[in-house]
C-alpha cells in the first residue's frame, strides 16, 4: 500500500505532516511512502486495538476519565458528574481503572473516612486519544444531524 504524505510549513515555521487535502500553494514537498501491509502487521494492529478496547471497554470508562480530568473527586461527586451511572457500576469501573493504573484511590483518615479518586500521570497518555474521539464525535453528530435535515426524494 502506498500513502502520500503532504508536508507544509506552518506560521510558526515547524513542519507538519498532514494526510488531508491541502491547497497546492501550501505544499512544500510531497513524499510517497511505501507502507508494508502483511498478515503479521495486520494481526499486530488488530491485537493492539483489541488490547486498547479491553482496557477502555464499556459505556462509562472514558466519560469517567474525562470527569476526573477536572481534579480529584469523591464517589458521589463522580456519580453526579456522570448522571445516570449506578453506584454498583461506578464502583466496578473505578476498580478496573485502578487496576489498569489510570485512577488512584486515596483514603484519608478523617471522621467519617474520606475517599477520593484522581487520575494518575499514566492517564495523560490518553489525552490525544480522547481529543481525537471528541473531534470525531462532534463531526459524526454534525453529519447525522445534517443528513436528517435533507429531504428524501
């Protein structure tokens, strides 16, 4: 498989590789790269995606991570932020995120005991993933909204 990469200068004089269509006047250099596609690379890609989905599966894990991005929160505050999640499901999701080192549970010896949950530094590795998912979600919703407005002939 061959992939064309367009390289253009930004205003800050850095070079950005971009696979989107850009204007000819912006093109500084065009490179065509050979991307090897074999059963092994395909299998490795599928396994990597499967591993990611295994860790982040479910309806609540990513919204939970986004909610905790605001800072440490108590259980009830998280539940309020997410809305419809039940305490049982929230507890399960928090435990799984803690096992996968995305969330840290802190217990404070107060009366009554205070427990907070916060994101670990490792969870910052998901920032780009979450940003791309957000962009895609906005784009997808817009697409669906626009297609529903079009009259059917």
